[in-house]
DNA sequence: CCGTAAACGAGACGGTACGTCCTGTCTTCTA
DNA sequence: TAGAAGACAGGACGTACCGTCTCGTTTACGG
C-alpha cells in the first residue's frame, strides 16, 4: 500500500551538505561579518554548489535567519516562564549579553537587520520568527506578574516591552555603549524600580 | 585677522551640482527606498557624473548621512532645551513621529542603519553625527529636570535614554508596531509616570 | 580507452552566445573601427553580459585575435604550398589585397597592432598566432624554390620575407599608398626580378 | 606701419613649462611605454596643469609627434643626400638601429602608430610629418643613383621604398626579429645586390 | 608705469569604459 | 531527483582618463 503519494522521490537531500553550509556561513559571519558574507562565498567555503544553497533557502536573509534559529537554545528561553518574574527578566538579559560576546551573534543579528531594511519580505519573516515570539514571551511574563500582584497593573505593557527590548537592540545596532553585565543589571534594576509593586 | 588656510584653488565646486545630487538622492530614496538606491542611479537621475558624487562623498553611507543632516531642522531641536521638561519630551517625540510619516525619513534612516551594519567607519560617523548628539541633548534635559527637582534623582540617565530612544528606534527598524501620535503619547505618559517626582 | 582528463563539468558554454559576440564584434569593428570598439559595446550589441565575454577572452586583444582567426580561410593558404612559386606568391598577395578591401579586415588588423603596441602579452600572442605562421609558410615556399633551382640560393631568406611582408604591413598600417591589385602585381614583379634565376 | 596685428599680447608662453612637459613625457614614455602614458600623468610629473598641455597640443598624438620631432636630428639625415648612395643607405639604417636601442624611441614610435590606428587625423599628421618626408628623401636618393648610373633604372622606386622602410617598420612594430647592426648590414647587402648595377 | 590679455596651477565637470563582484536562474553531467 | 560545476543576464561597484570648463593668480607687453 503506497502511503503518501507525494512521498520522497529521487535522491534525498544530503544532511552533510546542509550542515557544511551552516558551518561555512557561521564561520564567514564570525570572521568577516555582513560585509564579507555572500552566497557565493559560503558555497565556495562549504565546498557546495550555489544550487544547493538556493534549493534550501530562497534568499540570503532566509539563510541568516536559519543560522540564527539553529544557534538559539529554545529550551533556555522556555524555562524563563517558570521563574519568578525578576529572575526571569534578569536571566534573559544575562543570556543575551553572554551570547552577544560572541561576534557570530552580533554579526548575524546585525546582518539580519541590515537585510530586513532592504527586503520587506525578509522583514516580515524576521518579525514573525524573532521579534514577535520574544515579545509574546515578555508579554506573558509581565501579565503573570500583574496577575500575581507583583507588577503595577497600570503599566502599558507594549511600551514596557518596547523600552526594554528597545534598549537592548538600540545598543546592539548603534553601538554607542557596550552591552555587558553591568548594562544587564542596570537595566533590570531601573525597570523593576519602575514596575514592581512595593510589598 | 584669520587668513583662510589652504585657500580656494582651482574651479570651485558647483553648488547646483551639489544640490541636484541631494535632490535626486532624496527622490530615489523616497520612491524606491534603500533597495533602489545606488550611486549610479543617483548620478543618472541628477544628470551628474559619478565622479562628482565620489568627489564629495566617499561612500553611499556618507551621502545618506548628509542627506539626513540636510533635512534635519536643528532649530526645532534647539528650542526643546528651553521648554518645560515634559513638554520638551512630548515635542521631541511628536516631531519624530511627524517626520517619520514621510517615507523619505524612514527610508533614509533605515538605509543609514543598514549601511552602518556593513561598514564600521560609517557606523562611527553615524554615531558621532546622529546618535551621540541626540543623546547629549536628552542628557542635558534630564539633568536639568533633576536639578530643578522635577525628575527623580535616582534614575540611571543612560538607561532612561536607552529606553526612550531605544523604543523609538526599535519600532522604526523592526516595524512590529506603528509609530504614531498614540505611540508618542503613550511613551511620554509611561516614562513620566516613572521618572517624574510627585509634587 | 583514453578517458577525457578534466572532463566537461558544469553547464557548457553556449555556442550561440559565442557566435553572437563574434558577430557583434565583427559588425562594430566594420562600422566604427578600433575607435568605437569596446567590450561594453560588444556586450550590449550582442545582448550578452560582459562576464560572458571576459569568461572567454581575457582582453580586448584576445577577442580581436579570435575574430581575425575565425575569419581567415586556412585552406586557401594551405593550397599555396602546392602552386609554382611565382603563382603562390602572386596568389597570396592577391588574396591579401582582396581581403583588405573589406573594412572589417583593415580595422581588425589595425586594432590588433594598436593593441599589441600597448600590451606585451598581446604582442606575443599576435606574433605566435599570426606573424610567425605566415613567415614560416613563406620560408618553406622560398626554400622549395631554391631547392628546385628556381630561386637564387644566395638570398637572405629572412630579409626577403621582411621586405615582402614588410611592404604589405607598411602600407596597411601607415596608409601612405593604396593596397590594390596594381600594388600586388608590382610587388610580385619586382621581387621576382630580384630573386628568380634566369633559365 | 603697424606690422603684425595679431602680435603677441598678454603673458607669453613659458618655455620652461614647455620643456618640462616634453621632459616628463619623455621619461614616462621611456619608463612605462604607451601603456603608462596619459596626459594626466604627464601633467602631474611635469608639475604642470593639464590646461598647459592642451594649450600646446590638441591631442595625445600631437604631443607624441612633437616629442618625436624634437628628438630627431634633422641635420644627420640631411647629410645623407651628399653621400654616395650605398653609404647613405647604410648610414640611414645604422642611425635608425642605434636610435632604436633607446627604449624611448621604440616606445614613442609604437605609441605614434597605435595612436594613428585609432585617430585618422593623427594618421594624416603622422604620414605628413614622418612617413612622407622620409620616403621623399629616399626617392631623391634613389633617383640620383639612377641618374648617375649606379642603380638599375628598371626598378619600381615606390616598391623599393616600401620594401626597405617596410622591413624596418615591420620588425619595429611586430617585433618578430631584432633590429640590430646585423639586420642593417644584411638589409643593405641584399637590397644593393638587387638594385646596384654591375660596373 | 599701469592696465590688460593671455598663461598658468588647480581642480571641477560630464562622459566613457574599464575589470570585478555578486545575485538569482539556468543547464549539463554524475551519482 | 540531488548535487557539483559553472554558464548566463544583469546591475552596481569604484577607478582611470578624456577633453572642457572655471576659478584665482601671475606676468610681460603696449599704450
């Protein structure tokens, strides 16, 4: 009985090819940043044909996004929902700061943003896969804090999310001040001085 | 009597050429965004040789920056320093929102950021000419508010600046939510609920 | 069975592309001469990308050379070796004169020489592909004439070749006098008055 | 009586400027050949403005031609007319060979020819100033030889001139064989074996 | 001895072409 | 069918010169 008609036919995609593309992209991004990042360069470094890249990702941005997703540890973020609010908050910023010590991450994120400025489809994708989920996690967390009486119920949740994530992206993209643990702590302290209810 | 060093020699730059480059760039940026913005295109539309552009601006980013500066109304911003703090704040956000209703401004700023991601020299320039001055104005304003007893002296000024400007840039670059007068008001209200001292 | 080393891999070059480049180059050269001959122009007229030209020919000169070779009829020249010496000689000059009535040929050859003056690599190529082979044919012919007792054995073959070919190139490149059948006949008559043995 | 109405008015041309242009051009030509020869480069090396060059010479070719003329020793050539024919002939070739040992001369002449291939006006000028006068000298010489009964009166003078000068230019422009004293002697010997009357 | 016209350096200007790089698509052969 | 190789049209890059122009500054002559 032939199960799914649209079943796999012909030669299956090679997982090693897939991985060596991601590896090469990762390395180029780490070493040379967005500037030196091209599909052509990735293909060459991976020992892979351009076709094999375009078969998998429709654009440079899509590859960058996968690269970003592949490196994220979803589990770590999921955990946050089960921590006390202030701890979750602190933890999120600390993890972000830690990740951004690796040039791969700064370069990848900057590349994603650069790409999104030029390509509306990419911008949509980026928002849907990266920005919105993060905000939703944040929103759920804040709402829980309000429900549990730890957070001032009069806050404008969207504005708070904009202020917190905004501060982080702002430093990341414009680079006027460093992103380090001091920053993470100061931001946490300031925000909680504002939104936490006195007990 | 201060004699001009390195006096003018040779044929002076043509102001009309200069302007028609800026005009053409402005229009292309307004119509086609970063995607359609190329030195070649600007030269063609301006009826000017590429040389005449490269003579004035070493890179696409430098041109974009001048385009941005030429369009900014410094006077409007200078006024802010003489307004009551909350009004200055409100006014700054309103003006920003208004400006960003014009696609030229969103496209220009997005282009500048995109360019800065790829070119460190451009990033430096952008910070020096755009980011830092704006922050310094904000810092002076906040400090005055503290000195005059209107603003809570325990705030971390840098973090407040990051939160406010960050929120604005965040929406501008990632586009997850609109930038409108509602946003300007909500952000003002929220921030002043936090930092304003009760009288 | 001799397996082909470095076998054909990837998409093969398109013969139509190749031909349309040669055609466009031919036409531009015929119409506008060396002056109006540019890679950019050829690409445009051929409806081909510049890359496709540079992939095949490393320089303008190399393209010109192929253009020249493609138009030469090797067979006609090969025949000369089987004719009586005076006839071969006469025939060669007549064919040359005839060819040079077509502006394509004068323009191509003048272009090749112009290019060779500026580019030593091109000069080498030109000598190897055009000058030397022609001289060798001439040398063989003269030697046969000597061996068969028709030509004075005391001549300096290189000098004779320089004088004959030189006269032709001299008129072609400097243009002080026309290249026509009268010239072909006069040159033949004069040279044979000198080198032919009286029977 | 006011002599020439179009008399000298305004600042006269600076002879030093003139000379430093020729010097710079000479040196660039000697060092870098036609390839590296540009009006811009000459102006820079001479410490002179491009205007000062274009004021004097309408084109690159015209400058090259003047450069050539300035370096020629007319006197030496004039003398030839008073020598016995064979000596004049020999002397002319020897002088040519000697001159061409200096890369300046080969480069200049090759440049002139290259320029003439691309620019018909230049070709006319070159013929009028260089080619024709040389041929006329040769023609007068040959005619004298015939009149004095030293040279075979049945020769076709134009063809002889083409053969002799042609051989020289041929080697110069195509470079398939060296131009040296051996060549000068062999060419003289061969030609006189042909055209000299036995006494 | 003074005004003026031309020469001069500097360099801007509109052009044309260069040769290179990359994009995203395509075509072919091999596995 | 996937995959490697690489051709292809197209677009832009930044550079080099071209020949012309416009400046401000000399400099010799002729009135």
